[in-house]
């Protein structure tokens, strides 16, 4: 009926990770929204977001014109595409416990933690690894990355750090090893 203390702590840890992932996603969307507003004006000043009209559907064939429903000329029914949602800038619902850092600092801390974990994974493996393989091990440790393609996001982060040559070395397309 009730959760044990260990189960409760595990659930709390899982919820905190989910909250951190949501906070990062919110911060990313706010950043893109702000960037879009700045780029929309020549002077770079913020501009209120405008609603984009939904795409116009092509005319459907008239059933009385002789086009059968199963014929190749009949177009399938399309679901209407909703208008994009416009986010409003607002602070995240809550910071992780014990964190008084602003959003940018929290995101940097998460990024550093992710890169340190990737470095640990490569050191433990003792061999170069593909970004997808590194991501699998990062996800198994409970780490997350914002965006639709976390492997691509990780690849970009590793690639940028490999350019400096301090920690990582790029050995091929999305294949990384330790520099030393």
C-alpha cells in the first residue's frame, strides 16, 4: 500500500531528473523564442510574437465529379495543422533543491556534468566510442539532453570540445576518444 523509504527516494530522484529536463527544455524554448524575436527586427530589438496562419489545404475533389474514393486521383483526408503555440517568457516553476543559480548557470552546470560523465565513460571503456554508444551509457546514468535528437546534440557538444583538443579527440564521423 505504501512505498518503502528506498522506493520513495528513488521516485523522488526520478521526478527531480524529469523536472530538470523540463527546466532545460523550457529554457531552450525561451532562448529560441527570444532569438527569433531579436532576429525579426533589423535593430535586434525584441518584437511581440506574431501568429502564423495555418497552411491552406488544396481543394478536395468533388465526389459528384466521378472520382471514386479509392481512385489514385482522390486525395486522402488531411488533418488540419494547428497554428504554432507561442510561449511566453517566464521563469521555471522551481529550481532543483539546493540550487540558487539562475537558469543559464544551471544549464552550464548540467552541460559540464554531461561532458564529465562522457569523459568518465570513455575512460572506463578504454577505447574510442560513437556518440550513440556514449549517449546510451549517459542515459543509463539518468542524464538527459534537450531536443529531439539527443545523439546529435551530444555529437555537437563533443565535436566543439574536440576542436580545442583538451579532453576529447574526434577520430571519425561522431567517433570520439580521449585526447590523452
